[in-house]
């Protein structure tokens, strides 16, 4: 179990170490973000960071549910193996 957790943590750190900037906003948001960056504001960067957070959270939740399902399924199979051999 510790090995799986270590591999998972390593993969998460590897993926999040180089996150590209998101640039897929609607036309009005893109213009607003570009104008604010030209004027010295950092609202565009904050907008892109918010999009990354909104994109990442569902994937993290699905990954966590998959890990929980795998751990429970694996435990059930090992219990069945021991019951059959007795």
C-alpha cells in the first residue's frame, strides 16, 4: 500500500510540476485578460489559474475514487482466496 501511495504521489507531483497556462477563454474574457495584462494587472494570470483549478478537481476526485475502489476490490479478492483454500 505504501508503494502505491508513493507512486501516486510521485505521479501527481510530476504532472503538476509543469502546468501550461490555459488560454481557452471566451472572446470577452480573452480581451479583458489581455488588456489587463497590458496595463500591468495580473487578473489574466489569475483567470488562467482558476481555469486550471476547475479542470483539475474533477480528475483528482475520480482518481481518488478509483484508488479507493481498487483497494477495496483487492482486499475482497484476497479474502476470497483465503476462504477457498481453507
